């Protein structure tokens, strides 16, 4: 099943992984500084 979530909350990849166990997730970033912090928006 595919579920699209367009959140506006900035999260780390660890937070997303804990909330969405056994799921494949995508998160988007809005600038390259967040790549280092592993932060993005769950999509």
C-alpha cells in the first residue's frame, strides 16, 4: 500500500524510522545544509 504524507514538520531520519517501522520512507530537504544533519520533511 502506498500512502502519501506531505508533512511540514522537520524531522531526522531516525525519528521517521522509529515512527514508520517496517516501511520504506522518503523525506525531502529544502537546502543542502540539512543533508549533514539528516533532517528533512516526511513525504
